[in-house]
């Protein structure tokens, strides 16, 4: 019953070392077959304990890796949310840019039309200014002719 309740995880390193040195197969072979079988069992228990320690270390590493993965996944989710917000902002800014470019193009067309009208107006004013001197001369001549008219 004590063997059935034996817990390999409670085996100390000193007990394991002691059992390996005392129950070495070479020194036991001369005693009895039952003792040899018991020594093999103890050796197997020691191997089982070594595996148990190795498993515990690997389970601890696995737990740490899973915790790190969960933290990384949380951060990645946060980054993805920020990225989605930034992409939405980018789309909004691109739409505003398109509207501003359309407005700029429309204003550029209005400016071109206004510049053309200004050019025509300046030519007309230039033409009228050259006619001013001629009209002044005509007006003076007409005034002199009016005095000469009978009536």
C-alpha cells in the first residue's frame, strides 16, 4: 500500500543519488534476483522522477510562452484597432483632398475665365483711351463749327 501511494514528485535529489549508488546493478547481482528486480524498479523510479522534473520545467516554459502570447495578442489587437482608426482617418482626409482639388480646379477655371475677360476689358479700355484724344479734337472742331452754323 505504501508503494501504491508513492509520489515520484516528492523524491529528493539526495534520496535519488543515494538509491543509485547503493543499489547499483553490479553490487546487487550477487545478492538475489528479487533484490535485482527491486534495484531496477528504483532505477526506473529515478528515471521517472527525472522525466517528471523535465516535464515540470517544460510546463513552466509553456505557461510563460502562453502568457507572453496572450499579452502579444492583446497588444496586436490594440494596434489593429488603432490601425483601423488611422485608415478611417486617412480615407476621410483623402475624400477632403479630392473635394479640395475639385474646388481648386473649379476656381482655376473661374480665374482663367476672369483673366480672359480682364484681357478683353483692358484692350477695350486701351482702345477707348486712344479714342479719347481723337474725340476731344472732334469735340473742339464740332464746337467751332457750331459757331459757324447759321441759325
